[in-house]
C-alpha cells in the first residue's frame, strides 16, 4: 500500500495507473538495466514524497541483481518542475557511462 501522495504523483503522470497497474512497484522491474531518475526536490507535479516507495523498491531490486550502480535518483534541492544544468550534466554522464560503449561497439 502506498501513500496518497504517491497516488497524486502517479495520477498526474498517468491517470488511473496507480490503481490499475500498481505503478510505484513497476519501476523495479527495470532492474538490472540502468535507470536514472532526475527530479526537482520541490516539484509540485511530481512531489518527492511520491518517489519514496518506488525508490525503496528500486534500490532493493538493483541490490538483488548485484547492480546497485545501475540505479540513481537525484532530487535537486530548491528546484521545481524544470531541467537544470546539473541535471543535464548528470544525464549526459549517465548516457556516456551506459550507452556510449554500446554505440561505438555496434
């Protein structure tokens, strides 16, 4: 069971998804593949409290697959619903780390 804040997050992202597909628990099914989540800590569209259960479940799943380095969540303090230079850098570094070698070896 997850909090009403979690429901609010998922209802904003995809109405009905939380009640029909148990969305906060599906993030962990991505493991062990790489997943980076970038969020503003003060994002009113995706409140940080709504990420607590998905993050806990995800961390557990990536630990169980012996790939904890493949999951990362960054909630940038003082930021709302926007992309910042820090987030762009983190995303670029993530892509370089996990995608660059697959593209150059293809």
